[in-house]
């Protein structure tokens, strides 16, 4: 077992929270902005970017729940 598990969990939770919590908002803004102007060209690319960042946001939220409880 890892002896210093709480420090590692706190570091992973902090870094993922800082980097991933604001990414979905930026990606949603870009998603709406590009879809307003040119919705057919970038739809598939934006779908994959949005889905990937949404999964990362979900992982950050699960790490947040894991740190709280």
C-alpha cells in the first residue's frame, strides 16, 4: 500500500480540479460560438472535444467526492 496516499490524492484532486473545472465552460462557449457561425464544419470535432472534456470534468467531480467523503 502507498504510505502517503492522502498527499497523493490531494495533489491529484487539486491539479485536476484546477485544470479541468474551467475547461468545460470554455469548451461549451467555443461549441456554441462555432455552431452559431459554422455549424456543419466543426460539429464532429467539437462533439469529440466536448465529450472528452465532459468525461474529464466527471472524473474531477468523482475525485472531489472522494476527497470530501
